[in-house]
C-alpha cells in the first residue's frame, strides 16, 4: 500500500467534502432576496445544461453515435418518458448506430 | 416514514446507479493505467464520489504533482458543488437537522443534486440516504470492476454506456423547459455559453466552465424571467 497515494486521496476527499458541506449546513435561514431565490431556482437547469453540452457529443468516443444518442434522449425526454428509459435508450441508440456505421462506409 | 423515504430514494437512484456503474468503470480502468492499485482506486471513489475531480486527481498523482496543486484542482473542479449545496439546502425538510446535513453533504453529486432538486416539495434525510447509498454502491462497484477486469465489456458497449448520465441530464431538463420559458432560456443559453467556452477558451477547465455558466446564466434568467410570488419558495424544481 502506498501511503503517499492515500495522503492525496485524503486531501482530495477533505477539500471536496468541505465544498459540499459548508453551504449545505451553514445556510439555514430562508433567503429573502427574490433575485437570489430566482437565481438559485435556475442554477440546476443552467448547470445541467452546461455539463451536458458539448460534453455529451464526446461521451461515446464517436461524434455520430453520440449525436444519435443525444437526439434520441431529447425526443424521448420531450415526450416525458421516465429518466431511466431516456438514459438507457440514448445509450442503446448510440450502440446500434455504432454497429451500423461500419456497414455504411 | 423513514423506510418509505429510504426506499423511494433507493428506487429513484437506480438510473444514477446504472450511470455511475458505467462511468466509474471507465474511471477504474484509467486509475489502474495511471499506476493506482484497485484498492486505492475504489478508496478514491468511496471518499470522493466525484467524476471530474477524481479524473484530475489521478492525473495529478500520476504526474507527481504537489498537494497544493491537488487542493487547487479539486477546489476549481468541485466548487460547483457549493452552488448545488446552497441551492438544495432551500429544499430540505424540517427533519434535516445539522447531523443529517453533515452526513448527506457527502453525497452532493451532480446527479443526486439533479434528482433531489427535481422532486416536488421538500426532501427528507432518508430519501437522500437511499439515493446516496445506491449511487455510492454503483460508483464503487463500477470502479472496482473497471480496475480489476477492464476488459469484461466489449469496447462498443462501454463506449455506448458513456452517454447514460448525459441522457439522464437531458431527461431532467427537457420536460420543465416545455413548461417554463425561464428554464428553457437557462438551458439554451447555458448550452451555448458552455460550447463557446469549450471551443474559444479551452484553458478553462470543465468544472470551472460549468460554474461560470451556472452562475451567470442563472443570474441573467433571474433578471429576465422573475418568478411570481405564488410559485416562489418551496416548490423549486419542476422535473
């Protein structure tokens, strides 16, 4: 066992936990500012979108399979299908596209 | 009540479990290739529960980087969690006492945050614990499988699994975007901004970019699309 690696892991874990814990534990009062409340309301959507685009297009190692998977996810999500169905269908679409690509080239 | 909420959290966490299993599988492979043992890789997953932060961490360890560099990298990549913690802390049930907050803060990941903030009403500690438990099992199990047996899945399958978590994100943001123009604007502007940063300002790391986009776009939308008093407060999130 490499003690040095565990030291790094411990430091990483401590920093990451403090980042998560402080805002979660300290802010107990309801926030009065309407602007801040509205901003906090929009943050999850902005964050999720920024995390997804453009990263999703590089997520399968192939732009075409990823694009097909993304379109599948957007369409199914638009029709309100459950999360797990959308997520796995995106993956299945990417997989099937990957199988088809060698046939067309 | 506790067991009912716990079970609900476990069930809601199943997509996260599956997504984490595939993503951490890749992390496990990467960690072992970078010189970590399977045990160290799983330990890192268990104590950190963060994809981008761990990927950067493994890179720093492999490159012999300093502890200071490690701290700065984790701060930059993971600071987005503080926004999520702040946002989700508004949705916590009254039963969320300080010890529960200290415990549940461990599990503040992008995906757990996304699911929890999409819940109607408030979230309870045991709901969070159920979701965190199943997610953590998936994250650590996937890391172990990737580290121990990197070749059990054909490449085509593991490649295709790389999109699972993003598919889940898409499924979370699209339905409320149909209902609220403000959310639609947040989603579209954030996507455009993140893409612009990725291509035009490539020196900005992914974690930092997400933070910049999240704060600035949410501020713009709060100004352009203020929410009416009647819907303000407890409901937060419409997924």
